[in-house]
C-alpha cells in the first residue's frame, strides 16, 4: 500500500466556507470541483475529509468490486430517525438478510402484475384533469406514485390520505438537508420548531404504516404483495426468523419513501423537459399513438415503447433523482496514485458524472437519441448509474423503470403540459433531486 496522499481540490478561504458553499449549491459545488480538479478531488467539509470520485472505473470499484471496504455514510444515521433499520440505512449481515426477504417481491414476473395498478391509477388521474387547468405537477406525481406503491406493494388504499402523507414526507425529507451541518445529531435533539414538526410528521407516517401492518396481521393470508411476502417470509439462509412489527415498519417506511419519491421526481422533470422540447414531445406522442392506438398501455407494450424509454432515460441523466452516493471508508483505500485514509467520506455524484462531456457531449442538452443501442455501447457502464450499483443497488429499479414508462404513456396519451410563464426552475438537492418551487404547469388536451 502506498503512503497516504491527497489529490488536489478546493481550499477553504476561511473556516467553514466550503461547507457553506456546498450547502448553498451542492450540485454546482461538486460539478465545479470535478471540472477544475479532475477524477479524484479532495476537500474538507468541516473536520471531515471528503474525496469526490468522478471516473466510472473508480465508481465501479467502490460500489461493486471492493464494496465490503465501505459502509453507508455515518451522516445517514440522521435518516434512521425516520427510516429506522430499513434497506436504505441498515448495514452488514442484517441488511443482507432483509434484502433476501424482500427480493422476491421485485422478481420480474411479480413486477409485471403491478403494471395494471400503475395504468389504472394513471387513467383515474388523467380523467380527473380538465383542459386549461393549472396544477403543480410535482404534487400530482407525488400523490400518484404514492398511491401506486401503497397499492402494489402493500395492497393498501391511501388515496384519501395522500395530501397529509405527502406533506409529512416533505417535512421529514427537508430535515435531511441538515446532514452536512457540524453537530447535526445534536441539533436534532434540540427543542426546535423544525424538530417538533418532524416528529409530528413521523407520527402521521407511523400511524399509516402501522395501520397497514395491523390490518394485514388481523386478516392474514397471502394477498400476493410485498407485505404478504415479508409477513410470511422466513430467512432460510440465516437464522430462520421472520420480521417483527418494528422491522416491518422500517422496511415499509423505506420502500414507501424510496418507492414513490424518486419516480415522482423523475416524472416531474420529464414533463418539464418535454414541455421545453416540442420536437421530442411530438416524437413521444407519435409513438404512443402508433403503439397504443388510443387504448391504455399494458405490460406487453413496454418493449415497443422504445422512444418513451429513451425519453425517461435521458430525463434521469439530466436530472437524476438520486444525485449523490456517499460511503465511509473502513480501511485505507488505494485509488489511482492516491491512498484514501480510513474514516474518510467518498462521494460519487450521478449529477456530476451524468454531465461529464467525455461521456455525454453537450451534457446540458436534453437529447433522448443518446439512448439508442449504438450510442449506449460506446460509453462506459458506470457513466450512468441512476439507481446505484452493486449489492446496495436500488431493489426497486425494475419497478421504477416500468412505472415511469407506463405513467408517461398513460398520461401522455391524453395530455400535454405547458410550464406556467415565469415559474422558477431551481434544483433542490435533498435526499432526492426535487424542484424547489414545484412544477406549475397548465394542461393542454391532445
């Protein structure tokens, strides 16, 4: 092993200024650092050494090849206030056990059965809309994906509670913006109004989740959904045990959050991008008309909705819902000519790599043609990783892909969306990449 050495990176002009710059504009800060200093960037976030990796090979090695030398960032402990020991936050053997128990719910054949639910809820939403109506598409997509994930994975109807749940989730997620603050754990324990709002929001979400668990335990039986699997599953490879109510709560809360938040954001950004690129929108609508002929999409249509998939892929390149991955280095780790010391934080940003002109020329241009098979084979695999990779790759990736394409097709059959003039488009990088001011758009019937 080489001796520990530090790559170039931004230097603080005064104590704390890098932390302030990062909090003010996280994506801009990382993008500028990568452009200026290259594939390995070093800086300190307060007292914490941070290494930003911007090359696909380095990202693959951390997420896949040497994944056991890394743990989730300790800052993610703050997320445990909401998610407990769910798949997103748990570590080691416990995480591997929980993933084994949940994995069958995301098998290809089972996911195909969720397609009808996605289409049905999409049709219900599009029929409620009216020509000329102005609405916040970000809220609409949150409510839509939330009701779909609750029905598909838990066989629960949360439509009547959607607004309350969405507002509670927003309060909880916004608190996660504190993770970069020094003493964030201490701040969370203070009797601040924001903390009181968070605990009230968590109580609302717990009431919903525990209510779903209680109802299912009372009725029993296998309803063919994820919750049934988790209730009935026993870890045959491990201790043979099943899940407690608390473990179920943590997994359901995690899948409820992750299962709708990322897709809702991806859809919101996609509608915005389509509204700004009429030639892409026209080609998208032409495919829907040709393939579907006016009927709602089914799972059998997915292989023929090629351009719709390309649009969705490119949207997640330009505005990746999961915009950064962080890892804690467990043992000194060699990357290129440098050695990263144990207890450092490694950052790998989808936003940064997805906008790297080496892999995506004119990276801020929205161009679905980047996703033809011929174009894809010319790029390194880890130049695009919207769902992560390796043993901690998003368990719901195939669910999200299908949901995104099905909902774009279902809603796009009947509607165009036009951005309200003057509506500000500002990134809000929290756990996911939201639009800070929502997405006010006017509906235009096709």
